């Protein structure tokens, strides 16, 4: 049985959460995806435990040595600096064929559960640089000669706003508002 875990705080990168993206090679199903960047000092023990559990379940006890030697691919990427992420950080890529549930830290006043992000706010709220945590599931794979462990994406929770990784400014920070205008005034513009 695959091991599910809730991550510690991460920086969201390359989010494709509002609609699934087709694979680059055109083969396979479209998927929702993201990268989660963990800063130096993050406790990776829960990730490593989930990876080992998934690998042993599929490949047997020999999987532990194969993970250490690199014969089985690990989902924890250590080339974060080459991707422009902070020094000493690591990252994982997560995917799902189903759209993940996306929630905020604060409760919904009606349900007292984590408030759900509206579909039309996903790209605004879950942007590259947002601080999040994820519900992910480790699973082992053996596809076309590629063997290893990866993480599936279940749900994400936004914990806060971080600096944008893509260098874009939020629209409200880029333009000045005209206090004399109202939405009704826009219908008069030709």
C-alpha cells in the first residue's frame, strides 16, 4: 500500500493546478502537476521513509541498496540550485490525473474546515512562489525500463505568500487604481 504523507512547508513551483497539462512527448494522459521546493534544513526523514516503503513494497528488500546506488530513481531532486532555487534546497515533482483539492489555512465559516480555493482564483493564489504544504503519496514504478519511486499529488494547502519565482508582479502591484472609477464606468469606455 502506498504511503501518504503531509509535507512540511514548501515553495510552490511550476504549478499546473487549474487544468491538466499534456505530456511533452504527447504520450500518456494529461496531468495536474507542480514542484515543491524544500529549503535547506527541512527534515527529509518522512520522505525517505515513504520512498523506502514504496520501493520495498514493489521491488523487495533489495530496493534499499538499489535506491542508495541510484539503480532505482529517487524523487528527491538535489539539483535545485541549477534550477534557480535557493542554495541547499531540494525539490520533488508531483503529479495527478485528478485535480487536487486546494485549500487555505483559514476555516470556511460555514463548515469550520479549511476554506476551499475557488476555481477562478487558483492561478492567483497558487502561484510559483506561494508557500504551501501538500498531501502526497509515494509509489514505485517500473515503466519502459525506468524504475524508481515518485510522488502523486493529492491536495495542497496554501500557508502564505512568498516572493514570485517567475519574477512577475501581481497585477494590483503593477498598475495604479483610479479612485474616481467604478466597474459601471467601464461600460462607457469606447
